[in-house]
């Protein structure tokens, strides 16, 4: 059960949410199966990590049904029911936070039951909330906010017509069209970004999709530019958010124009308070893509990214809504800090936020980051010790771990361990074809480059060193090793 979806969900619950969830499970309206209540009573003893060996199915069974032979089917069904309740609970919790969506659904339900007076009253109440309290920052995704706002104003205009309300319908039609367009633009810019990233990762040529062609045509005639510059509606909060995504799109499609990139980054930093932590993660991914498309060096990309995360930390908006830090942020900050020789900052950052890492992957992430930090300090034995403490990681993490192993073996001048590590992983990769071909090729190129470094260390050849330097591009570590070999042989 340790790897079950149930425990994965429960690990995300705060102490208060676990208390509420127990009430939820015990409620006869939600659950009438006593064994499900008993199962949760056993599981909650091991909060918040839920990683104790006593949570194995057979051990839990002996405490639920003492003296009875283990029955896989019964145990599976009880876990299944409790998992379903946890899914329903997180959905209702999210639903209760998103009060506008809740109100809109209530209005539509009342309308379907033909309650015109009640519906009309609820519409008026919601309209006051919309005009006073609506704030895109309260939503994890800006598209949730835009969709809710569009739905309300569209619904209001329909009810004015249907119930013959004495209000001007045109204003609501206009506002619904604004939010519909805003939602379309933001979603489109996000999709175009994702498409650009995907195209950069595959080896075969990819033709532009219809959405990309559509926006290219708009750009050719400066239609979007004129729209954003001449419409006052892009000066309020939602409009500024849409405009920020537009600047991202411009930077993304400008073919490496640094001016467009700086415009996007500057505007984002100036309006940082408009965005939720979730959207900031999206926009940082977009910013990073735009920076890479500038054909910046590996060092410049690292410096840009590290500057961004330091800025988010300074603004106290580095953590996600649940108070945790995303694994990818931790790995990125530590990795880039080490590339830039800011090893002390990497260690301070890791220790500052290690307890904010997701519980289920905390130990692995911490050990890998410490392995990188020791590597950056030249403490290769300690780095190997940290790597040996990592277990049960996905394929992508295995690639990262193996690459670090190979670099350590080069630093230790241990060719035999290098070859053994490569061969074992090559066999693993053949048995587990769950990664992309470009990533697999990049790994092979990485291994071959280190093998070439070993050869140059044993017998230096200036011509081969020049070839390897060209193949290495701007990868900081390889360039440093080539510099070391060149100095040694001069």
C-alpha cells in the first residue's frame, strides 16, 4: 500500500485537512462501510509521511481483522473505497475554495429546477461579489478565473433576456466577450509555447499547427499589437495578465530577439503580484524557453534562471499554494548554483527548504542535491555516498543520477567504474523504453564525450581536443575539463 494512490493523496493533506477528512469518512452520507472507517483510523497513525512499514497491506489486515487469513480481494476493495472518498474530498475542498464556480453551478441548478425568484436573487448577490471581490490572483490558474468570469457574464445576459429583467443586457454581453477572448488568448499562448518546446525536443521536422498559423497571420498584419495598444481594457488586472502572456508569445516567436525577451521578463517582474504561484511556474518555464531560444550560453541561461528564483524568494512567492516547494525548482536552483560556482548558496537554499519538499520524494531529492553539492566542492566520495541513498526514482531521474555518476568517475580517474556504470544503464535502457529518442541520443553523446576526455587524459591530442570542444558547445563542465587538460599538456 506504500505506493498506492491513497497514500500519495493523504501525504498532501495538512493536519487540519486530515481531521476534516476523518469527519468526511465517518459521515453516513458519504460512507456506510465501517471497515473503511477502521482502515483510515489505522492509516492516520502514520501521518504525515505515511511511509512506515506497518502500512503494508498484509500488516494492516492483521490489525483490521485479527486472526483472519489475509484476503487480497477484500483488502483491495476497502482501499479502493477509501481512495474514492479521498478523491471526492479533495474535489469538494477545491470546489469550496472556488466560491464563484460554486455559486454559478448553484444558479444553474436552481434555474434547471425552475426557481426564477431564487435564481434571480442569487444572480444579484453574485454580481456584487464579482464586481467587488473578483481577483485573478485567488485562482491557481488564470484560465479558471477567466472561464468563471466569462460564464457569469454570459449567464447574466441570458437571464436578463429570459426573465425580462429591467437591466441593460449589452454591458454583460460585452464583458462576457472580453473574458472569452482573454481566455482564448492565454490558452493559445500556453499551447504555442508547449508546441515550441516539443518541436525543440524531437529530431524530426514538425509542421506548424493551425493555431500557430492563425496567430502568425494576425502578427503579419499587427492585429494583436494594435489591439493591445489601443484597448483600455488591457490596463486592469486581467488585461495586464493577458498582455504578459502576449509578450511571452512575442519573445518566443521573435527568433531570439533579445529586446523582445527583455520586454517580457521586465513586464513580468513589474507585475509579479498579479500571478498565483502556479502561473508563475508556467511563466518561468516560458521565460526559460525564451532564454534558451536566444542562443545564450549555458552559463547565461543558468544565471538568468538563478536570478529569477532569487527574485521569487525575495518576494516570498517561491512556495506553492500548499506551502511546498516543487522538486524541479530545488533541482534547478542547486544545479545552476553549482554551475556558477555558488556552491554555498546551493547548500543554504537546500537546507532552508528541504522540509518543504514533497514527503514522498523528499529523501531522494535531498540526497541527489547533496550529491551535486559535494560534487561541486570536489568531495567525490561523499557525493557517491549520497547517490547510494537514492531509490525508486523515475526514468528521467535515473538519467540525471547516472550522468552525475559518470562525471564523478571521470573526476576520480576511475575508468573501470565509468564503463561498468555505462554498460549497466545501457542494458536498463533497452529493457525500459520509456524515454524519448532525443534524450537517449543526448545521453549517448554525453557518455561518448566523457570517454573522449578519458582518452585525452591518457594521451593528449590537440586535434581531438578541438573536436571535442566544438562538440561540447557551451557545456560548462566539459569546457572546464578541456581547459584543465590543455593547461596540463602545455
